[in-house]
């Protein structure tokens, strides 16, 4: 079994109102930082890459 190492954005500071992510070879896991023992969403790494690319694209002013 792969041990997940959760992290959140450095922009979050000490806030607990964030999402945390953990990467594995074929998937990315996403959870609510307020409920680390709760459920989490698992998506394919390729889907995360598309999401990341979408967020990084320039926005019209």
C-alpha cells in the first residue's frame, strides 16, 4: 500500500479552510483540510494535469 503524504498550498498559511492533495503514481487524492479523516476524492494523474493547466492559463482582464 502506498502511504499518502498530504500537502496544501503555501498560500494557505495556517488556515484550515483549504484542500489538501497527495500524489501517487497513477492518481491524485484530494481532501478537505478541516476533515482529514473523512472521505477524499481520487482522480487520475492526467485529469489533475488538465485541471492544473486550466488554472494556470491567462485570464482576460
